């Protein structure tokens, strides 16, 4: 994985935490599963 991509993905967690959302809430708002949020935040989503 390119290094800069990991940095961009890790920003999702920082933004989510600034908005005081838990992963379940973000997933519901985005219409995706919590597992997808976990994967994106961890840099595992392709």
C-alpha cells in the first residue's frame, strides 16, 4: 500500500473522533457496515 494512502485513511478516525461519533454511528450515517469502517480506518479496505 502506498504510504500516503494510509495517512489519508487514518484521517477518517481523527475526523470521526472530532465529531464524537463511534464506529457504529458513522457506519449508520454512511450506510455501510461497522466492519467496513474498521477496515477503512485500519487501512485494510482496497
